C-alpha cells in the first residue's frame, strides 16, 4: 500500500524552506524482542496499537552512505504553516531533507534513526536555531518544533504570563514509578527525571500517617487504597525535597502540585490541610498558596499548591478570607468536561474504561479538551498588577489522559497509555489548532484555529519510557504561538 505524500507542519516562528531532497536505500531493519508493552515503538508507528508482537528497529544510515537520488527543491513553509508536498515517500527508502532558514541549513532523515523525535543536524557554522522533528511514518507527516531546553522551558516567557495560558505537561499519580502492582504503577521514571524533561504539573495522593498528632508530619504516598511501592512506604517529604532541589537548580520554573487525600487510614481532609499548612507550605518564598491563578513571575522558583481536599475551618480565612491554595475541592468525578465550583479549573477526567474498546471514547474526550484549550486567548497587560487581574479570567484546562480498570488487565495504566499517548502525539502534530496562522483574524470553521493554540495542562501516564519524551515535547512545543505573541508585544 502506497504511503501518502509528505506533509510538513512548521510549529516554529521561523519561515523555513525545504531546499534539498536526497533518497537513500533503507538499511535492513533488525528484529528485536518487544520486552513487554513499549510506548516508544508506537510513537513512530501510529498505524497500529501495541500488542505482543516483535517490532523492527529503525533503519539508520551509515556515515558515508550515498544517495541514489539528489534533487534541489524550493518548498517554502511559513511560520505555523502546514504544507502537503508532491514528495512521495517509499517504505524502502530514507528521505534526507535539508531545510534553510535565515541563511542557515539544517538536516533531518525520515524516518528518524531512533523510535522518537530527532534534533535537526545543523549544517552551518554557529547555528542560531535548534529544531526538533517528530515524524509519523504511517501518514508521512513531519512536524518541526523549536527545541526547548526542557529543564528550563519556562524561562522563555514573560513574568506577566498567567500559568493558565501555558501548555504544561503533567503526570498522573506522579510518584508511582516504583515496583508496584501493575494497576498501581502509572509512571516509568522518577519525579526528578520527569521535571528535568519538562513536566511541570504533579498529581500527588497522600494519607496522613499520624493524623491525631499535630506534631507529626508524615504523609504516605498512595494510589487509591494502595501504597505506591512493594518495598515499603514512600513519603511526601522526600518528594517535596526533590521538587525544591529542582527549582533551586532552575529558578525560572514553577511546579504546580495537585494534592488529594486517598488511602485506607482514618485521616480527614481537614487534618491533611493542617499538616500541609503547619509543616510543609510554611515559606512563602517557596510555596504559592493563594486561592487564585498566579502569573509566572509570582510562581517562579515555587511550588503552586492546588488542593483537592477540604480545608480546616482555621484556614478558611487565609488570604483575606479567600481561603488557602487554589481550590479544586469540588473536582467533578469521571467527567468528560467539568468545571470546579471556583470556576478556575475546567477538567476532563473520564477514567472508567470498562473495556479496552472504550479507549477510543477516552481519546475523543481528551482531544476535545485539547481543542477547548487551544481556543483560549491570553490577555497580556504591560504591568504585573493588571496581569494578576487578567490571570483569573482564563481557567486552567486540565486534561487527564489516564484511565484504568482494576479488574481488567488490558485496561491497566500502562496498557491504556500505550494506546492513548501515541494517538495524542498524532493529534497534536497533525490536527491540533491546524488552521491557525500568524496574523489570521479567523482561523477556520467552528472556532478551529482561533485562540493561542495551547493545550492547557495535559496529565499523562508512562511518559519517558525508554527515553521517549515526544508527548512532553509536543505539549511544550504548543507554547510557540504564545511565545511569538509575547515577543511581538515586547518589540
């Protein structure tokens, strides 16, 4: 079956031009064992779903390979533009594409040598730009992003930027990377590795260890009724220390931390709120605990606390009577599109997947939330006081990609993620905000293409498995239009 013609989507603020096209015979692929469910193989194979099959390693060109076809072309692709070419890929070939922008050239091979994104190779001395490519072979689709330093990607934005305007990667049950029951484990890598690779929203569930003793600060990390590790309790204090150490090393960043009480203990929400207030969030230079959406300048180098628990009466008068922490107490359960009573959080958190076939419903709910977030428009006043007022007018769009069914092994978190994550990467690359262009007043039908093109907070399972951070890179990459907008205001 013939592949479709090559389509190139430029997610950067730079106009680029495809100048050279070289074709190489693809080296023979080598089979390798799957080693269980592997999300990264799916990041580049969107034509099928993960199964217990052998996979093929990506063909890679030798350093001195010679092309059998060399062609000079001129295909300009403007900033935020998508262009379908007449270039016909062949499954037995590798296309080497050479792009030019502002007099400098950059090269990428498609399919890329690894099973995930690739940084374009600069061919000019002193390159001024760095680009990352995600290639979707089944659809012959190449998405090009400006490469962000994932450990400090927030440094590119103004202090006046509301946190709710940013496209933020997050993780669900964030600390559950330890050896645990398959239904409990939701993550492939540690909190430290997540943060270093761009994650800025952490979903934490805790159970107070000694709720009756106000002097004790022990909070056990849990997932529902279960501990997150088979080797013994893991504690919130260690997690907080990890996050603060990351912020010490990257003070341009902030981490939103959503906290919820779970587990089988007798503690109450009110007891949890007192423990957090009295023993953890005691330093206003490291914690943002006001009940509103902050701008980035207020949140840098801090943990922003979002509470999914009720407050003790003694805390309801905090912050001039507005309460303590961003209020997510009235979290809508198992919803496709719900709003917390505060009005500052709009959430998709449909998680009950009774059968694996229902995963398509989950994907549809997730992409619908992405499009709602994309249509939001951030107002950027010139001063901080006005910015803090405007920040509350754009809610957090929180989009959980996670789902599970404890009683069905094919609906445990890893297996759900192996189907959902690549579909979302595909959607972000090919569909999300597709009709938007710089300067366009009306981006398309039914609002598509309007707005800043953001994603909101996208909360994922099993990112970083085998080094695959494509989903996170795509989410961070969706900040490009907002970044362009901010730079335009500044000039």
